[in-house]
């Protein structure tokens, strides 16, 4: 253990999932902050956290806190991240990192100015099966990568007030769901050189379904489909000239995969066996980086996070989705 102390900013569902995995991994959670003190106290009692704060300002000012996990809805990420950085805290910001690339760049630049670690909580990239997949790709086992495909489809409430449907909260399938397969495609193939996107919008104007087709450096292509209105297979694959990787459902959570030759021969099978949901791996990575004096992730550097937000900005431009205030 590094001895770093975590603070949890906000007490919604994702904060519960993350904190539960921190406890599973034996990491040190010392404080939680909410806009309502009773909510912070209830959260602290559930996870045996010693300090409960009734504001985000009090949380980031807590001298016992070294690193803050930011779990507010998307529109609050930029202000919450800057607040924590200005109080000298490292940050792990729930994905999507921000609403747009401009906000993401603000956080990146402030973190560099303060000499602090800032990371996007794209937890999938840190999971054991994804670590092994990158090793296989680096070894050249698949040959030349030609195609990446992935989907993220869930059946979520159609209530216009639900967070995923409310534009004022950054709602829509793209930022909550589509960011997973799009980040995956970038991880494997690099940033796209051509972007094509289509969508079906909800009555509220948010994107209910989004499909993307990208062309990446060298001519490889990727396709993604995301939906908040129906649950699909949630599979992914990477196709190369010498072999392919088939990732089982749910591909963006701890799961299994196979490496398969074109003739159908399975040359490797990988199965994940872990405790918890798997969100602890990103936290362990953040701790190691911060403790070692490193200020960026080698798995998902901040420049890449900003660039991916730029890709999402272009997708939103093409499908006609914008958030209040021109964001």
C-alpha cells in the first residue's frame, strides 16, 4: 500500500460502487463529501469512513485527504476537479472526464500547473483482461489490426427526468455508454482520422442510440453502437490478419476472451477471477503513479483523454446534440 488517503466527492450510485471496491482492495478511504451532510454521514457510516463533510469545499480542504475521486454528474466534473486541484489534491475523475474537450484541457493544464496527478476513471482500461489484450497486441500475435467493433447497450429508464435523458446533466447514450467502446477503439487503433456518426434522439433531445464508424491511422476501421433503450450482447472483437480476439459479454467489465486463428484454432483463452466489481484497479494505478511522483497515466494519458473528448464533440456535432450553455 502507498499510504495515500482517498476522499470521495459525491455519494451517488457510482461512488458506492467505487468505494466498495476500494474497501475490497484494502485501500484507505478517510473522507466523503456531499452537498448534504446527512447524505455524507450515511455514506460514511456504510463504508466506515472517519470524516463526513457537508460540502465539496470541506472535503477538498481536509488535510487528511491526498487523492479525490470525483463522482458528480458530468456537468460538475470540471468545477469539482479544478476545486480539488486548487486545494493540492490528486484527482481521479469519473468518465466522461468532462462534457467537452475544452473543459478537459482546463483540468489537464491546471493539474500540470499544480504538479498533481489527474486521471480519467476509465476503469475498463485497467482491468486484467485489457492488460493482457494490450500485451497480445504489442507482441504482434494478431498481425495487422484491421477492424475493431464493440457495443454498449443497456435498457435504462425513458423518464425525461432520468439523468441519462436530461440534457442539462449531460444525458444521452454517448457520454455514459458510447465513451466505453470509443475509448476502446482509440486504445487499440489510435485516434480516428475520419469520423462518421448517426443517432436517434429522444423526445427530450438527448441521444438514445448512437452508431459510429471511424477510420484510424493505416486504414483500420472501427464501429461502435450504443443505446440506452435496449440491452444487447455487449461483445467486442479485434480482428487482425493473423488472428482475432473475441471478448465475451460484458466486454467492458471483468470477463473472458479468446485469441482465435482464421481457421478457428483457439490459441489462448483468458478468464478473469477477481474480487469486487473491478473498479479498484484504476485506483491502484492512480495510487502507484501519485506515490511515484508521476503526474500522468501511461495507460490513458491526459492528452488522449482530451483528444477523446474532442472525438465525442465531433460525434455530437454530427448528430445534433448540445448541452445547455453551449457546452
